[in-house]
């Protein structure tokens, strides 16, 4: 008989043993991950469908696995009939499973209906936990969008709490956006309450102006800083939708400065669409200052979108060289040239020589040189200001060289540009 061979001990550090150990560990963790994944998928599917089983907390699970004497006695009693699951899944486990999978799979970007079901399943008292979970697991734009969705839903049931959370938890620009979102949702149902708590934010004033426009207008004029303009615009727009005559009377009561300019811009669109001729008479009589010149420019541009020939005729009747005309001419010239280049050219030629005419030519040339540089080139000689004329010539040349270098160089050679510029 052959003697027994000594037992060969395999070192744990040997390559075969390490490979087997790693493979076994990988299989175990993969099985655990797959099990958890299936559980999360089931929970998300059930929540999206609007029904499902409540998931108890970890402490409740531990108590169930180690029941006391009374629990063991109760376990022998008949199991009561199952009751339908409530719409709101208050259990932390269900919320976490659903949100975590939506975040990790990025499914919330495409499955909006499923996302709505998940968000609707979260009770108001559980929204802070959901916000914390999103802040922990989501990143970038996804985090911001999901948090704003949760805050908007929370504001529907407890706007004050949602606003407080936004103010104390969100940071930087996100804090401002979050408060605005909550304030807007709050003001949509309770503008008076929102005003008392969050103050005269533009969104609040816009909603308030639909029911109490005078109160909204009074509060808008108390605001200082960057949000004043937005507040005035929101009030004017909402008030005009409720009572156009009263809104116009309020606008006209404002001093002819930036406040009236912002209010006029808010109501200009529907007024121009309804009766541009009547509006043109009002604009023509505005004080000739910088704020009102901006209003004239916006009015002329809006009218030119609908009827460039009529807008051009109105601009021609404004006092020559006035701030109102100077502001309105360039925009009308460009839009008129886009609609009817020949008619626009005749109108530009009809303007008296001077800065306003030069500005009209510049706007016309910029519109035309993209379509036909050869036509635009013929207009440079009509510019009186030599610096503007040279600048326009260079702009046309650069653009033309990209399309037809030969023709462009021939034209450049016969221009009045200085030789150093021609050679560049």
C-alpha cells in the first residue's frame, strides 16, 4: 500500500484561494444587490400604479422578528382582513425606495407620469425627509428640479412650512428660486396670506392684483431694488386683464420715469394689437426723456412686427431728431427691411440727413448684408458720419469676403477706406 502523502496546506494568500474568495464574495454581494433592486422596483411599480403595501420602518421590523410574550400570544389570533392601502405612503422605506430608484435611473426625466404618482404618494409630513433624500442622492439640475417639485406640492398644503424650509435649507441662487416657487404656489390660492408672510414679491403681487389690484399696486410702489420693476410689470399686466380702463388710469398716474415705462411695457402688447393707432398718439405725446424713449422704441418694434409700413410712417411724423424718434428708427428700419427691402430703402432715403438717417442706414445695412452684400455696399456712401461710414464698410467687407472673396476685394479696392485697412 502506498503511504499517505503529507497534507498540503494551501496558503490563503495563494492566487487560487484569492480568486475563489473574490468570486464568492462578488456573487454574494450581487445577490444582495439584485434582491434590493427587485424590492425597489416592486415598490416603485406599486406606487406608480397608485397602490401598494406599506413598508414599515427598521425598528418595527426588528420588533416583529423578536416578538415579546404578548406578541406571541397575539400571533395565534386570526389574521384580520386586509384593508386597502391609503393613497399616502407615509412609510419612510417606501419613499426612499421609490425616490432612490428614480434618481439613480434618471427615470424622472422621461417618466413624468410615474414621477407624479411617486410625488403624490408622499404625505405633507414626509416632504422634509424626501427633500433631504433628494439633496443627498441627486446632483446638479436634477436635484434642483426635484426639490422645486416637492416644494411646490408642499406649498399646496402647508405653504408657510415650505417657505421656511426654502429659506433655511436652500443655498445661494437656489434659495431665491425656491422661495419664489413656494410664494407663487401660495399666492395662487391665498395672495393676501402670502403677502402678509413673504412680502411683496413679484409673483405674490401678480396674483393679488387679480382680486385686489389697488392693494397690489400700492405695495408694488413700496418695493426698492431689482424686484420693483418686475412687481410693477406683474401688477400692470394682471390688472389690465381684469379691468383695462382702471389699469390704464393707474399707469397714467405714475410719474414719467422708469415706473411708468415698466407698466407701459407690461400692457403694450395687447394695446398695440387692439388699437395701434390710438396707442401711437399716446406714445407720441410722452415726455421726451430716456425712459419714455425706451417705451417708444418698444412700441415701434411691436407695431413693426405686425405692420412695418404703418410703424415707419408713424416714426417719420415724430419730431425730427427727438429722443423718441431716435430710439424708434433703428428697430423699425431693420424690421421693415426684413419684410420689404425695397420699400424700406425708400423710407430710409426719405428721412432727413443727420444722425437719425445714419442710424436708419446702419440698421438697414446690417439687415441686408447677410442676404446681399452688394446691395448693402451701395448704402455706405449715404452715411454722413465718416467714422460710422468706415465701420459699416469694414463690416460689409468682412461679411462679403466669406461669400465671394473676388467680388469683395474688387469692391474694397474702390472704397475710400485708408490703405492700411484695405490691406488687412
